[in-house]
C-alpha cells in the first residue's frame, strides 16, 4: 500500500521505506514531500545476531528493497531493536508479551539500537548510521505495568513503552545524542544522510 505526499516536479523523489506511522510522523518534521512504501523484508533475526547488527541489517535491507522499486528516488530505511543485556527485544504484539517485557526491563538499563540507512540506486549512494539510546527503567510492579498497558496499549513498539507518551513515566533516565531516535527515526542522523545524498534541507 503506497501513501503519496505531494511531490514537486524536477526534484528527486524522497521515499520512506516503512509501515510505521511513528516514522512517517517524524519525517514530516523535515517538511520535505515524500512517499511511503512498505518494504518486503524478512525481519527474523539470524542465529546469534547481536541487536545492533540486526537493526543495521534490517534498516539497510528495507532501504534496498524499496530502492529496487524506485531506483531514482532517495530511500530511507530504519529499524529499531531493544537490547536487554545483549538479547534483542522486538515489538510485543499483544498484552501478555508486553507484560513479560516490562517485567524483565524493570530496574534495568535497556539499549535501544535505532539504525538508519539511505539509498539511491541511480546515483550509487548508500550510507547507514546507528543511533544508540540508553534507557534506565524504574522499578515497576505489576499494578503499574497493568495500568500503563491498559492506558496506552504500546504493542507495536519495541520494548513495550512509548517514550513520547505515557511511557515516559516508566523511566528514570534517557541518554542519547538524538532526541527522536527513541521514537523510531533519528532525525539528526536522517538530515545528515539526506544532505549527503544530495537533498537540500534548511
């Protein structure tokens, strides 16, 4: 399913290779017209694959998959993996798995590995970066976890918590160099790679 934002004539198209509404909303902050295409990528981790490596591989795979459909466009791919002591935590998908994730993360430091890739086949441009966010969770009892999950239902978020919403109340501290990375698309990194790819930004 393709979503189309108005595109000016004579300008290389910008395409976001993602089904995430969070990434779409973040990219809109850069005030560039863009299209949205869903990448067809198997997101199954490889045996023994580290969370950072998984995020980087998938971000690049998503960008390349969409670039194959739109070789003249500048394509953005991104992926985020929550890293708890070296173990990847994905999107919970349902309430029970979200409860289990938050119980495990209670009182722990979780690394959110957000990878970004920008590809343009026509110009031969390909670059990727990794934005690391260190998140310290408060001690969470079951009642707190239940209240939060019933209120926000963050089942489509890696790590089961929306930092841009009520999930911020579950945290003690966030350390990062890009405040949008935790939401799913590191815009400082994105703007840098888009400029390198030839897109004019303010």
